[in-house]
């Protein structure tokens, strides 16, 4: 049996769902690979590059800013699962965040970069027009407390919750879904080919297992919802199913392959936001066409 380390660099459904399904449904074992899932949130790039990673957004930022030659071999979704959640009355759109206190990820993290792109689309300068309160990735529980006590006005939250259900529960408003405004191949499987051969049997086995898991998401809603409940323990089954129907089923790929036109547009936007040259093409970065049987 082959072995490989597979790191996720975020928390929640966004990064972990496909790998979790592949593990729980026995697809890794079927493919003859033992996968050690690692929480790489606090890892530096040097440590991360010694195995495979799920976070394509972070891999792209690292390639653009640090020159690490990551390549993406599988793409789960083009729609980042992050949302702008607002508690203050009168906040009905992203434009209303002008002058407001927004809890958000750092600019040079993938979700922070994506959020800044979406804020600019709404006509806001994220450095001048909002009061950014930068925080590290987590389960966003502290953000919910701060929204409740009024110490922040809005927060960018991730997929450790169903934000539409949280908003309904508290009488808040979901201002925007990042994935509804900005498309980028954002989670899947990536490796640094100077450290891990993309054609390594263990890597290819992981890719095949994840593509089987993507089929589950589209063809077996009941199984997918059951697995989602592991991540969304604060929600009812009906809320989890509604979240699946609104954000998961329509957003995930069926075969792990990439649309290079979407990838090219995303690379241009990310490079512009980071203020660096777009030194890699979509075809160079996203290599999802085939897998070895």
C-alpha cells in the first residue's frame, strides 16, 4: 500500500469535505493508498510542500509570491465557501460596509485575498473604506460572539457553519457569498513537483479517490448530507440539506477537471490583488486532464 501526507490549510467543508468522503467511504483503501490527513494551517510553505495539499488558493498565492512551483492535479470547486455575515441593522449590501468593523483574514491568505477582490468589486477599498480586524482561521465562534455583542459589525466566515441558517437564527443578514462573486479553482489536490512527483502512484491514487467522492456529492445527496452533519453539528438535518442544495451540489465539479478560462481569469485577479506579476499560466498551474489508471 502507498502512503502520503495530505494537508488541509483551512477548517470546514470547504477544504475537507471531499477528502472526508473519500476516507469514510473507503475510497483511499480501494485505491491502495494510506492517507495521513494533516492540519497544515500553521505550517510554513517549506513544511507544506513535502506532501500533497488540498488548498489550491494558498498554493497559487505561494507560487505567485514565493516561486514554489505548485501544480494542481484535481479541482473540487470554483466557488470559495466564505460569506460576509452582518449583524448591524442597515447593512444590506457589501457597499454598506464602508466605515464598518469587519473581521476578515489577512490580505496575503487565500480567503483574505478573495475577500478583498470581492470588496473591490463592490466599490470598496479594503485598506481604506473598511475597518479590517484581522484574525487567524478558526471555527469563527468568536466572530459570532463579537457580532452578538456589537464589537464588530460584520465578519467573513467560512464553512464551519451554514451562515444562512445562522443569519436566520439571529436576525442577521448574509451580505454576500464570495463564491457567488469570484470564481477560482480553490480546493483539490496540489503538489510541488520538485518534492513530489505528480505521477507518483500515491498521488494519483488520491486524485482517483477524490474524483469518486465528487461523484458521491452529485449522485448521493443523502450520503453527502450525512457526512456534512459531522462538520455542521450546530445545525439541524433540514438546515444541512438546505445548505447542501444551495452551496455544495451546484458548486462542486463532477470530475475534478478544470476550466482553464476560469483559472486564467482568477490568476490575473489574484496577481493584481497581491501586486505581483502573473508569472504562471492556467495551463502550467492546473494540470487536471488525466489520471493514471
